């Protein structure tokens, strides 16, 4: 079977080169474990809701809801893994770069926080960026906060 070309929605995976004098502080690829963990959580929640709804409407086979949710999340995870797991973020002393050509100046970052298992970055203009599938969201937040304040963080990967 021929290989399908990657979707270009998230960009070509090539980030802009560092500027003269710019120093790379950290780089975070998408974490496979976090990716599959998030799909497992969605399957459990979806299975529970599906089962409860089927029981509530009097369906004689409420077990179908959880089985269908697990199958759906497994299929979704398998189908999207090749594109979701190539996402990468990198932090320099000047900016945060991400998939799809995202370039966020450190001075433009208003808030950085953990959001479920991911990291949310909010800019002064109100733009929101979600750094998905990070292996250690707390360390990512700490490294970005340290870069914003001009400190070096040893916790980045």
C-alpha cells in the first residue's frame, strides 16, 4: 500500500532557524505515553457516558457503549498518531516556536499554565496555544517562566 502524504495543517515540521545571537534553551517533542494516556482517558469517560445513556434509555445491551468508546478512541489514536507525535516545540531566549509556524515572542506571553495534561500559552493579544502531549507539563511551564524572567532552568528536556 502506498504511503499517504502528511497533512500540512500543522506545517511541514521545519522550524525557522535561530536568529543571530539567539540561544536554544529547550526542546519538547510530543510524548507517545502522554498521547496514548489522553486517548485512554477519553475512552474511559466516553465509555462511562455511553453506558449511562444506554441504561437511561432502557437499551438491553448497555455494554455496547463502553466497547464502542474504546474502539473509537483506539482507532482515532492509531489514525492520528503519525501526525500528532511529530509535533515539536522549542524554547529560545527570545521566543517559543511550535508546529504550524507558531512563533511567540517571550515578551508577548501573558500566561503559561498546565491545562489538564497539556500546557496552555496565552499571549498579550489573547491568542491561545496548546502544547499537547508534553511528557512533563510542570517542567515545561517552569522552563518557559524561567526564560520569560531571564533565568536558566535545568528542568527542560
